[in-house]
C-alpha cells in the first residue's frame, strides 16, 4: 500500500485495500496450485501512456519452452 502511494502519488482507498486482503491470498493459492508459484506478480501496474492500471500482470518463464512469458 505504501508502494502505491510512492509510485502513483496517492494511497489506496479502504475498499480497495479490503479487496486486496480478500483476493490476493486466493490468487496466490491458485498460482501455486497451477504450478506457477515462481512467476513475478505485478499488482496495480500502471499501463504506459494511459491513466489506467492492470489489476495483475504475471511474468515469468514458460514451463515448457523456457521462453519469457
């Protein structure tokens, strides 16, 4: 939450924080169960050239090809 204030210049609302508290543990569990426990997770990622944000961006290495994905 402090990172959002630092990067975006404003803090997260209490409803947004509550949403994160509920959804992020579920997301983490789902990723681990899918064999994706080693992916990088970017939360509330600011999209370039717009004021919009992506809720979650996953980045890592494809398990079969070894290529970035």
